[in-house]
């Protein structure tokens, strides 16, 4: 994640300690960035919607072999003892599992911060109250555009209105709501409206995702943004973030899953925010770019451990056979070791790019999906040859 607000507006935001090694008061962490991973746990694959870009290819059906409540509690305890800072409950649609509040409560009791990722359609007042009582205070709600666009992407008429009600219910309960938007050529025109919606609804956070070619999302590669459109959209995000944080207003904006946004912000800032350039470069270097296999991990619904939440084609182990902490700490996993030392394995133009220490080769699952090679070129890189040289 790239905190546009922190880098361009010099506004401390939650998560700065994990991304840049600094607390909100400016003090540095004693431990390095990505010391322990944020873990995404897909507690179920079942979902009430059918989103076009779903990385888990979820359907509205029950899936066999999902981790039980007891297995989930053991996983949580292991993650807490291991020092994972955040456990993100995802799906499918996690609210389709009745045990979700109990799992959230167990995470809170164990000392690991619970966060919920949901399509928002099931966040009625009763469910929000149950989650709040369990200790949940942060929730990410996905919208793929305004009403008509969102419902088409999500395969369900009325999904937008239900998600909007979920945003309002969670906000009324005192939860911090993050609006999440995945951009493609078919919905990017709605992004300004999503900015406006976040401000109007009082959502303090907006995460704009680049498309990952995984699950059903792999079929959307032809509908991804071209380089010119991506550059223009990223520039618009920078400008809207500065605007949203002027005159005493506050909106935390992040871009996700394209680490080229960092170098491009650095280049953009030289003309548009020259007073921030030095600080942006310092923080980007501390972050180090893509952290698949180090700062982010995934446990799927059946207990398989993956390098990140999109890369289900790569399995590192299973928590039913071995604790997550041991899988993640293993020194004999060839692929995990390669991923953590990828720079020498990357081909051109990555290995000769001057921004490699800031980007770290971008999203590897997207590269593998597009080229068949996990060390190949990520086509979502939109820098020119001159900008890389």
C-alpha cells in the first residue's frame, strides 16, 4: 500500500509504522518494516455476490474442508504469538460464516488487531452490532463504482444500495470505514464519484486498487487500464488527495497493488510538490516496495498458506499440518526464499531499473499471470524507458 496522504500531504495515518517504520508521532519503530506479515485469512470462499474481478473465484455455495472454529482459534493464537500485527478477515464474503464474531473476539483477546474486508451488503444493524461487541473497529467495504457500474461488476442489482447502507451502519457504530475501489477501463470514470462518496459519507479512508490478474480477475486483463490512462488516473488520485486534505478536511488515500506508483509519485512531485520530494524518497526507501512473501501473507479457507492474498496458485504449506509461524519461518522453502531475494532473478527491464529498491519488481502474481514466469515483467508498470533508466 502507498499512503498518498502521508507522502504528499505529510499527514500521519494509521499504518505508518508498518509501511514506513514510523509511529504517528514521528518516532521510528525498533523493528524493521515488514518484520512480521499482515495476514489475510479467507475464512470462507462462499459469497452472496459474483464479482467480475474476484481473486478467489467465489460462488454462493458451501465449500468443503474449510477451517473449523477450533482450527481458526489455533491459527489466531499462533499468529498472535508469532507477532503478526493485523489479521484481515476476508472471503468470499466473511459475514456468511456465523462464527465470524467469535473469531474476531478471539483475535482481539489474543492481542492481534482484527480488520474486516467485506462487500458490505450484509452489514445490517444487527450484524454491525454483533461485530462491534466482538471488538471490531475497522472495516473495508468494496465498491466498484457508482450504482449502475457497481451492480454490473458485482453481479447483483441492489448491491450498491446495500453496501452504502453497510457503510452508514458501520460508521454509525463508530467503526473506521475504508472504501475500496478496484479500477479497470470499465469503471475508472466513476472514481471521482467514489472520492465524493467517501467524503460525503464521512469515510476516513479510500483505497484505490490496481487490478490483480488472479481468479476471475485474470479474465479482465484486456479491460485493465492502458499505460496512458493509468498515469492520468494516478495523477488524478494525487491531486484529489491534496484537495481532500486541504482547508482542514481529512481523507486518507492509498493506492494498492502497483508499486510503480511510488517512483511515479517521486517523479511527479518534482514539478508538483517539490517541497515533498526528499521526504517521499526517504519513506519509499524505508518501505522497500512489494512485500509479497515478507510483509503480507494469506491463509485460504482450507488452511493453505500463500505468499499474498492473490497468489493462490502458489502454496507454501497448510496450517493443518504445520503452524503458520513455522511455514513462514522455514529456511528450506525454495520458492519463498527466491521471492524474498528476487532482485537477482528478475529479468529486464526490472533488474536494470533505477527504481528497483523502491518498487521491488511490483506484483509478481500479475507478472506470472501475464507472462507465465514469476520473475517476468509486470505489465502494469507504466514507467517509460527514460523514466526507468
